[in-house]
């Protein structure tokens, strides 16, 4: 989706009291106006989803969650001796460069290089663990785990120093322990054939890194207020954008890998598909929390249909049925129109159907290109397309969150900066799915939305 189109400035305009109240009538009217104007500007800022601090948080969220996703997938490819292991690993290292670039933009190039050296070391130690597991070498596995223990200390010391102890070293070690336990746990479960646990750990790893992105963005924005124009990355409005960003990007990653599993006839396909469906349930819950349960159910039906059409395309590719492939593509084209109409109506035109169709078309094309390239053995293009699909989903998350906040500004007023940083786990103040509180007071809007959608479908 065109970024310029999606990043619309849905801000609440300050009241122009100066046009209504004569300044000469009251001696203190100028001071009162200044105070009210300041309050209105503060309210608008708290409801904005596109502040400098918000962009920092989303950049970190996208890069860090993608790291967790790619790390798990690379370890699995290593365990399987897959032909595309090198390209998966290259995608993971390219993601590391993205994270290091973000660090450099805040702390300078030298710090960014130091970070990259430390960060990449833990990827290498994870690869050592994968190799040792494949060789059945218990001593080498333990050696890799010991190196990961040292990595945690070094990485924690880096962040504690960089943030001037705003992130306590002990909390960082604990959070990094959780991250590594999730990655290793996902890998161990996968090699043991416990695919359900493997995907549970993968999703936990992705969500955990989103929490770290929140915490790190709060710390950096507080450390460099001028750089981020004194904006706060932890408001209800930005929480919404971050949660949608996390769920949308995870969808792209899980969809790409589930399609690969389908093409390979992998034993883990059913669990991969279940993880993708669970992600869809999270997204539908978010929609339901804003627009009501009936609208959430309708969204779920539409959204899940496109997952089904992707599966149809995978099956048709496996049987080399060109007609069935084209039929699946035609179904996806119809899905794009239906999904765009739903969101256009739900947001009362704040995200136009034409823009949505453009973005959804790009999403579908990226996943199909990733899959077709994978089947053809062009793994470099496949992983390039997967990374594009992952990053692209940040755009609809930005546009949809801005539209929802503009539609229901009262539900996203106020600041949400925590009074103190969390002491464990690197997590922020948000829960895994904080949307449900938004449902109150929106039932009428949901009924209107569903009625409008039904009318549109009948007409």
C-alpha cells in the first residue's frame, strides 16, 4: 500500500478560542487561551499514531519481531538440512543489519558496530547449537549454551551502558534469557516432533520481542527527548498501532512458512496452519473489540477466506493444476475487494477501499511471489519477498490504527507512560491483547457497520 496514502494525519484539531473570545474583554483571556491551546495540542499529540517516538517503536517492533521469526525458521532449516538454509540465514543476518542501523541512528556508528558484533554472536552460537544437535554431540550443545550465557551478559552490559542504566542490567539478562529459552525451546520441540509446542514458542518469541521494542523505545525517547520532539511512544493510540503491527507482520511471516510447509508436504504443516489461524483469531479479536462481536465474526470469515485461498493455490501448485491455480488467484482477487469494502465501511471511509485494494493486492502478490520462487528453487527471491511482505504489513497497521483513533478519539486520550520501568522480562506495560476495553460504548457503531456491509453486498 502506498505509504503516503496510508500515513494520513488523523489528528484532533485544537479549538480556535481566539476567534470566539475577544482578547480585550478579559485581562487574563490570553493566558487562559494559551493554557487551553496547550491542553488541546497535548491531547492531539497523545492521540497521534505517527509521532517521532511512535516511528521509533514501530521500527524496533518490526525489526525485533522479524528477528525472532527468522531465527526460529533458520534453526528449523538447519535441523532439516534444507536447501534454503543459507538464504534463510542470510535473511536473518540482513535483519541484524537493520537492527544495528536503528541502534546507530540513536547512539552513533561506533555503538552500532559494537552492537552488531555482539548481536550476531548469539546467532552464531544458536547455529552451533543446531549443528551440535544434528551431530548428536551433547558436549558441543552444552558449549553452545555456555557461550549463549556469556552473550547475555555482554549484550545486557551494552544496553545498560548505552541507556545510562535506564535499562537495568539484571532485567536485561532476565529478558535475554527468556528470548533465548523461547528460541531454543522452539527448536528442541521441533526436532522432537512436538510441532504444536514449537509453534507456541515461536509465537511467544515474536510477542516477547514486541514487548522489548516497547520498553526500549520508551527508554530511548526519554533519554533523547529533543531527538524525538518530546513525544511518548507508550500511549493508548500507539499501543493500538504497535499491536496491529505485531499481528499483521506475524501473519505475513507465518503465512509464508505455512505455504512452504504445504509445498514440502512437511509433517509440521497442520501446526503451522494452526499457528496462522491463531494469529487470525488475534486480529479478529482486535476488530471485534472496536466494532463489536458481529463485525469481528464477519471480519474473521473474510480474513480466513484468503488463508484458505492461499492453501488452494499451494495444493494446485503441488498437483501442477494451472486451472486450479488461476481459480485460487481469482478467489484472492474477490477477497481483496470484499476485505477492502469491509474496512472502508468500518472506518467510515477513513481508509478508502481503493487504497486498501492496492495494499491487499501488494500483500497477496508478495506472498505468491515468495511461494512461487521457493517452489522454483530461487530462494534468494523467496526470502527477499518474505521480508518485503513482513515489512509491508506495517503500512496497513499504520493506516488502520490512525483511522480507528480518529474514529474514536475519546477511547485513545491521555498518556500511558509507566511510572517506572519493569524490573523483569524486558516487557512493557501492555498485555498480549489489550483491545477488549475498547468495546464499551461502540456497540451502536458495530451494528451500523454490519448493516452497511450487508446493504453493500446485496446491492
